[in-house]
């Protein structure tokens, strides 16, 4: 028996070991074909805009003999101008205060909904989904009406106090902060909900048993355990606020409160455009965003220090608020009212008026559907909707296809995976307005017609939103054990067959989530579209901005109301179809 065992062991030792990379990947050149293709596509997308920005910022402008020479004059003029420091201070102030408001309000709401037994929890999710489907420009326009001098808030303040002033001047830094904070709180709520859903309730229960109050438990246990996630979320929102465009241009512009993004936009819209000035400004903004991302990466690396889910006995249980349960419900209702209900009511009111006017009972006799008749009967608006859907859906599809391939190659550590990971994450430091500047200059220089087309807008969206798609795909691949792919490879399946029959079906939930997210933010994107859209290729956000700037406010609100309803229905239908698809895959198997 001993001889038989030793003989078997010897035979097994002589068998070729299956390499961790799997023979189905091929060797040598064959193993590099898929990564090389993805690297080539990513480089073609990402490198030219960077080169265009660097080149344009470092050469003289004009058409004469002096044009095209190396110079640092663009940077020198920016740093010599005190406006840079004022705009930078405004950007930091606006971003920091808006971030604090979003994190406090969205984080508190997430804890109440996920970790407690407060009522009305589903209402918070409905509020977040509908808000994401509503164009930011419509939110901003609605709040300018609500907080305007003749708006309901300031009217009520004057009636209560008898003063002739205003409670809050919307065209101020505080007005910008309040609106921007409200815009980002739904996304903070959705992301923080996932954090609190995975939190271990045993420590909270232990604190309560030791006599800690609800406020002490929340502050010293719940939020301390979630501190890395909160800090990372705060840095993420801060970066996004730095590159914000809607609120600064609509609120800060009339108030003469300029930030870095509006300075870039103004430089590009002057006649003639100051492209060298705008690209130099863009590189400065990229540098500031990059510094913030360095801090974000450092916090993310040390998140495991605060892990609280450590064993099989983990069961998330809701925190019993007791007599304060209805106070938690009031937080949910307040979120619904301020984030969704009030802006939608303001939008509906103005859209039913022949001209913008304060909310008065005496104005009810003026209600009309004429604005909706104009919007729904004008073919131009139908064309705008078609352009927006084509651009957003096309960009979401292209971004998720690239993210699928890149995520698979990176997680499975194919040759060149590290290069792919670095390339696809470069656009994180590109604010939307910077991508718009780069693609605008690039589209004017290529030898084929690209300027003013839907293709250049779609290209900008793909570049800008690739990192978001990568996060969804990367997380999805991480959840798929590599043994499934290795087993298919041993059975003789090749690279594309494994990707199509094993990886892709299992990644459907992550890919659909990423697609929907990119589609929603792409359909409402303004900062890139406003620079790249041509007269015949406008999208919805740009058309709303043009109408608002030209004083057609009632049509803006009617158009925005129709578009918000449409986008919300699209999101809900897509979500229902996705669930049905997943249910069918689960029943039928792979």
C-alpha cells in the first residue's frame, strides 16, 4: 500500500501543473492581444486631449508669424492676475461648504433609513431616484424662484417679521452652497446607505445597554465606524463640487461670484476665444483636483482599520429609536420636501403660468397648458430629446463595454493590466469643463468633420465617465471566483467564449447599474455639452440653459417638467427590465 501511494505521488509530481494564468489565455504574443487592444483604445481616447491641453497652453495664439511659438505667458498672466486667487478661494469655499451640507444631511438620512426603525424609508429612495433623473439646471432654476426676492420663502419672512429685506439672498455664496448641497445629498444618501447597511449593529446595541443616549451612540459609534467611508465620500463630493458648473454659472454668474470653472467657460466664450488662457486655467484646475485625489487615495488605503463585520455571526439589525422613531420619519419627510417636492412644485407652477410670477391664489385664474402645448408640438424639442438619448445611451454603452474588458483584464492580472488600470483612471482628474475644452480644440484640428457633432459630445462623455464604469465593472469581477474561468479554460474554451459565456452573464447586475448611472448623469450633463454642442446638435441641458439665458423661463420649466417625468419613467422601466432579466437568468441558469 505504501509503495502504491508513493508511486502515485511520484506520477502526480511529474504532471504539468496548471498555471494560475490558465492556458486558455495563450502564451507570448497571444496573451498580449486582448490587453494591447484595450490599451490602444484607451490611449487613443485619453492621451490626445492631454496633449492638446499641454500644447495649447504653452504656445502663442494668433495666425501671424508669432503664432505657435513656445511661451509661458498664459500661465504668467493667470498668476499675475488677482482674479485667479479670488476664483480659487471662491471655488474652495463653495466646494467645502457644499460638501459639508451634503455629507451631514445625506449621511444622517442614510443612517436613519438603513440603521433605524424610522418610518417612510422607501420614500427616501424614491426621492433619490427621481432627483437623479431631474436635470440639475432645472433644480437650480426652481430654487432661484423659491429663494428669490419675490419667492415664497422670502415673502413669508417679510410677512412674519414686517421687514423689507430677505431671509436669504439666493444670488450669494450661501445661496450657491445651499442649492449645491441639496443637489448632491441624494447621491450621498445612496452611497452612504450601502456603508451603513454593512455596519455591525452589535456595538451600537452594546453602547445603548451601557446607558449611552441615541445622540452619543450615533456620534461615538455609528459615525466613528463609518469615518473612512464618510471621509472618502466627503473628498469625492468635494472634488465633484470643485468642477461643478451648473450652480456657479446660473447663480454665481449674476452675483459676480466667479469660480475656476466659470473662468474657464468665460475664456472659451469670449470673441475671439482665449484658448491658451482657458487651457492654462484647465491645467491649474487639474492640479488642484489631483491634490485632492491624493488625499482621497490615502484615506481609502486605511479603511480596513475600522472594519466591524468579522464573522459568520454577523446579522445587521435596525436600531430601535423608541419614542424618537417619528423624529427619524420627520427627517425622511423633510428630505422629500426640500430635495424633491418643493422644486417640483415650483417647476409645475411656473410651467403653468403665461409668465413667471409669485405663487398667489389670485394667479390661479391664469393657469394654462400653453407652455406644454408649445413644448410637445414643436419638433425641435423632440429632436433635443432624441439627441440627448442617443448621446447618453451611446456613451453609457461604450463606457461599460470598455469598462467590462478593462475590469476583467485588471482584476485577473493579465499582462498590461496595471497600465490599463492607470490609463482608465486618468480622467478622474479631468473636470467636465476641462474635457469640453480639450475636445473642442481637438475637434477643430482633426482632418475630418467632428466639431459640432453628436459624436464629439458622446466621445467627451465616454472619456469623462469611464472611471465610473470601471468602478462598477471592477467590483463585479472581484465577486466572480476565477475558478469558473479556469474550469472553462481546462474544458477547452477560449478567451472570447469565457468572457461571453461565463464573465458577462455574471456581471449583468454591475454592468446594468453602471450603465444606468452613466446614462442618467450623461443625459443631464451641461459643462461639456455647452462647449461642444452645435446649432443642430444641441442636447436638453444646453437648450434649457439657452432658454433660461434668453428669458424664456416658463418654457424652460415646461420642458424640464416633461423631461424629468420622461427620465424618471426611463429609469424605472429600465430597472424593472433589469430585474426581469436577472430573474430569467437565475431560473434558466447559464
